[in-house]
């Protein structure tokens, strides 16, 4: 509702009475309520912007020729926030996060012939959320498996891993060759 301004003139009408004073009070209350509501919206939007800037990428040093339990063991994390941390061999989700964008890459060198395929998964806890499959074209071939980014609902304590679903003889290349990235969306 629009505020109806009262024009005051000395020694003239309108009178200083309950109607006119309450009109002023109601206008002040409306402005106060609007500013409180805007402050809440600003705080929410600031939190959303902060979340969009929260990203973590996990990598591992050196190369790996075997995976304990099939899990690619990340040992290094580059994170913009303490909401995404390295936990065990994966990235752990912290408090206040409900959706993330997950992606990754695995660079592998086959060192034995006739292995055919490399099957890898990004898992949230024990559930696969993304799958990448690569085929060996030649004996002792190199392969780079990229996981398409996928939006995943999460809660505090969830952990994301990259897992090989079957044993392959070869080398998982570390450094910037194999990685797991989590970006907070909400």
C-alpha cells in the first residue's frame, strides 16, 4: 500500500491528532518491515553466492599401480572453503550444503594386453552417481576417462570417491592427470 504523505503547515490544518500520527507510524512500520525483509534476502543471496564460489579438487601425488578396495586414494585437496574437505580417499561434504556439481577425470596406462575396458565410477558414499568407461585400443595403451558433471543432492558427512569396478593391470597417473572436483550449488 502506498504511503499518503501529510503536508504540515504551521498554525494551520491538518491537526496533530491520532489519525495523522498513526498515518506516520504506519508508514514507518511499513518501511521497517520492508528493510528487514530485504536484509534477509540479501543475507540469503550472499550465502548463495558464497556457495557458488565453494569448489574443491582432490588429486594424488605420484602414480598408483594398485587401488585398495578399488578406491583411487586422493591425498591432496585444493579447496576454497572448509565446507569441502579431504576425508580418507575422497571429498567430504560439510554443513549447510544440499546440492553439488561433481566431475572428475582418470588417466590410466594399461600395462597388460587383452584387458579391453576400464570401468570407473564416482560414488557418493556407496552409490554410483557417474560412470565412465574406456576401451583399450592397443596393448599398453593410455586412456583418459572424463566424468560428465552431474548434479547431486547431498547432506553433511557424504563422501565422494572415484572407484574402479574391476581390477586392471596398469598405472593410474597422479598430479593433474586424475582428479575429482566438487562445486557447491546450494
